[in-house]
C-alpha cells in the first residue's frame, strides 16, 4: 500500500489531468451533442441527414479508431497541435453522438398531447417550446445524460492509454512498467482515483434524478 | 415522424420556408465537403499510392494487406465472441445470486457489481495482463482481453437480466412457487427464459459495445483490427485511408447489429402485445453507453 502514499503527488497530478481531460471533453460534447440533437429533430431534411449520419458513425465506431484518426489523420491534412487536444477532440466527437441520442430521446419522450394541449390553449411555438416541451424534456434527459458523462469519464482512460500522458492510466503504467512497482497496490490506487469521481457522480445523479422527477 | 411533438403539420408558407432552409443547408453542407476535399487534395491525400494498396487488387501489397486485415478481423470477432459467452454465463450467475441469495451475500455481490462498473474497461484489460501473470497465470494476450472485457460486461449483462426478471409480472414467480417448484426451478424454468426473451434486444445492443471494446486490445498488443491497422500504417504511411477503412468495417458490423436489435425488438413486441412489455434496447442505453471505445 505504501506505493500509493509514496507516490501521492504523482497520483494527484494524474487525477488532476484526468479531471482536466474530462472537463474539456464534457463541455465540448454537451455543446456539440445538443447541436447535433437540434439537427436531428429539425424540420429541414439535410440537417436531419447530417445528424443521423453523425450519430451512426460515431456511435458504431470504437473510440480508439476515432482517437487514432484524430492523432494521425489530422496532422496529415495539416492540422497540428498538442496530443492532449487530439485526445480531447476524439473524446468530444465520440461522446457527442451519445449526448445527442440522450437529448433526442428526452424530446421524444414528451407525449404529443402535451404540445397539442399547449397549442389548443393558444400558446405560440416559442411559448409551447419554452414553457411546456423543453422543461419536461430536460428532466427526462438528466439520467441518461448523466450516465453518458460517467461513461465518458471512464473513457478518458482510453485517451490516457493512447498516449496523451499524465493522467491516472499513465500513472499506473509508469509505476508498473518503468519503476517495477508491485502491480496490485498501484492498480488499487488508480481504481480509487476513478471511483472517487464516478461513485459520487453516480450518487449525485441519483439525487438529481429524484429531485427533478416528474410523475407521468 | 419524431418531430411531431415540436412542430405543427407544415402549412404552405412553412413548407416554402423549409424548402428554402433545405437548399441553404444543402449548399452549406456541400461547401464544407468541398473545402474538406480541397484540403485533402492539397495535402496529396487523393494520390493513388495512398489508396491502391487497399483497393486495387493489382497492387503488389494488396493481397498482404487484406490478408492481415482478414486475420485481424478474425481475432477481433473471436475476442468479442468469447467475451460475450463468458459475460453471459457470469452475468446470469451474478443476476441469479443477486435475486435469490441471502442478504449479506447479496450485498457482497452488489459491492462487486458497483466496483466493476466504476472501473474503466481499458484499465481492467491492462491490469489483467499485469496482475494475473504474477499469480502464475501466464496466458496469451487474447485471454487477458477476454478477462478484462468479461469483468466489465458480465456486470452490465447481470443488470440487464435483473431488469428483465423484475419486469416480469409478479404472478409468474408466485404461480411457479404455488405449483411447488423449488427456487432454482422457479428461476430456471419460469423467470430466466422469459427474462432472456424480454432482454434479447438489449443483449444484442451490448454486443455492439463488446465489439467496440475489443479494440482496446491494442494496449496489450493483441493483434486485432486497430493494432494491425497501426502496423499497416507504419509500412504504407497512409493513416487517413487505413483508419477510414477500419472505421467503415466497424460501422458496418455494428450498424447491422443495431438494426438486428431493433428488428428483434419489433418481432418480440408483435408476438405478445398484451403480455409483458419488452424492455427496449434504448431503455437500457445507459448501461450500453457505459462501454468504452
């Protein structure tokens, strides 16, 4: 167990790097995913096609392939940058497809009668959207969106494995490969690092879910 | 049409607006694609020597490249198949113990389930390849990959099956008990067969996750598609073309699997309209997206 305490600063840096990757990727994928979801439910067919193909491509393609494509493909067409940003870009592209589906299923879960009733009462399109449809849709979106983000946090380990470096996965790799530390304690330290993020995250999600729950 | 909640049926004026919007969006889309193509062309990505080894049978490297890709695809499918079978067995056991066992034991199972769910798959695979040899289990990389994938997916499948059992009407179990069946019989004869049936679409969707996750074998040098693609790129130095091909292979297989899941879902819900609802593939999408790359 001493290995965790002896290398505490290394673990802390790894933990912070993981958090950093996750923070950028979460913001990016939420924004992009919501935009794509907007495309997917838009009345304009070409936008719908873009949304649908986006989701089908990134949901069915392994994250590793997306990452390799970003890291080796983008420099080929003259886009250069730090590995860190290639990693974050890959994670954002991949996660945005899942965010999009979560948001879209939320919008679809609102019964058609709700919007019809809003119209019957005489609300305009914007009013019905902002006071009737979206408030209900957002609440339904919370649980699936939360699990998407938690999955994304775990997927950030792949970004680390793939060579961005400095995150929790990389710490485990360094300690076991180059320093030859005992594997099991190192593993426990790394896993704890992820659990510290995912378990409170899951609990907070459950709390939020109960808080925004609506009876239907 | 999925948009019915948001919009009225379009009238003549809206139809015209939608048409204008479509034209503008279409033009923008074409513009973006054209810019991308120009960029690719400028960087010589359309040069024949980048594509020929992959798509021109008369190219001297063509047979070797496709032989390697074929082997790699085989390895990927083998790893995915083994992982699914093991996950199903272990997952069923976990689900059954969680439903039937004594309380303290059930808590232990819940603990293991929650722990494994929180661990990234790639770390499970990586450390399986590091920890197990220390306990004298010196296996091929294939088995480390399968063990890592099973550790995560068996837990997810256990949750799917448990949801399936819980979705059954209570009367099913009660009727079986009142007939005098023992607990094990109630499960194996009455509950599990129905749970599997209800959960079939979700289980097929989980296949997609497993298949995608086999690509994590690259961290332990298992020769699956992504790793072999890397080797090909080192020789031919055409990453865009090779990774595009690999992506297309994955997308085709996974898209077919997802369509199949939706098809089974429709089939099942047609078969028994009044009976228990089939838990749709999308209902447990949260569990599905738990999977990694």
